């Protein structure tokens, strides 16, 4: 069973570092993105790297409107494909 995490409301450089440490080496993860209000560039890079490593085993659950808008604005909607639940 993949690990499950609730993402912080503000995904910044600091939270990106913690998220990267939590995700490193895991075969999959379910990330509750319902409370995300801000997605910074460093956190986006962590999520994209995790998707590259885990593929569809990285699931963004209930992405907030702010998360969806940030992913669309950066062209990273692929994070929602296949893994959005």
C-alpha cells in the first residue's frame, strides 16, 4: 500500500525539501492536495521528479482549485493524469 500524505497549504522551498525527503525511495504515494493554496516552483519540481520516478503510483487526491490552476499555469497538468483521484 502506498504511503499517504497531506500536503501543506503553502508548498514552498522549505516544504519542498521535506516532501522530497518523504517521497525519496518510495514506490508510490497518495498526496492529499485538497488544502493546497500555493504551489511554489521548488515543490513543483519535487512533484514532477516524483512522478518521473513513480509514474501513476504517485496520486494527487482531491487537488484544490489553486493546485489545479498552478499546474495549468505551469504546463504541469500531467501530474493530474492517471494519478488524480
